[in-house]
């Protein structure tokens, strides 16, 4: 999947109802949520991590932070690190500066999604463009991607001393 057009074609082929939004460019998920008046808890952001020798796509809401210890435990990883710029350029050459859509399955990545996302019923995510997003039902996302759904985040209000991974999407 290289473009928003490819993503919408994928959703159409799978008979998914969605809303395609064109908006002011947003650099981060929380900025996008504010721009289009959607609660941050419904804004899905992505992070690529390497758990030992395997890469995973991690999906969580914009109002949360990943708890690295909880995620490492869920993935049974001794070493867990955020993918670096070289990894990202290798895996996603078409999305160099844009938010990654949370469809790791289309790139061959297993996906783990935070349980809090399913509470919204619908999710919004950047669609490989800083000015385009998709809004769709969580149930359809879960049917297409089949992520592992688990709890591995905490509120951003948690102490600054907590060990967390931050997303750039």
C-alpha cells in the first residue's frame, strides 16, 4: 500500500464503510484529533517496534503512552526498541514523513492494539498523508487486521519518570 488511494481501494474491496477526511496538515496524532474535533482516545496512532528479532506494529490512542515494560512482557521480548529511521525507510519508503495507517498486516507485520481503542467504537487514523485521514468502525478494523488486543499503555498524566515509548505519528 503506497497511497491513500491504495488504502481506500483496500477498504472498498473489503466492503468497509469509512469516511475519508481531507484536512489541514497535522504533524502529530493529538494535533490531528484537535484539528477535526475528534477525541484523542479515538485517534489511533502507530509505532513500529523491534521485539528481539521481530518487528511489530503497535497501535494505541493519541491520549495514551506505551508502557515499554508491559509491551515487552506481552511480546515476550528480552529487548524491545522503537524502530529507527533506517528501519522506517526500509519498511515504508512511501511514508517517509507521514503517519502510518494502522494496517501492519498489509506490510507483513503482526499488530498489537491497545484495548482502549475498542471502547470508542470508531477509530480515526492518518492515512499515509499529513492532510488525509480515515474514520472507520473499530469492528471493521479488527476484522481486517486481526490484531492482538491487550492493555499496554497508560495515561499521559503518569509520572515523567515512567519508562515509555513515544510515537511520532
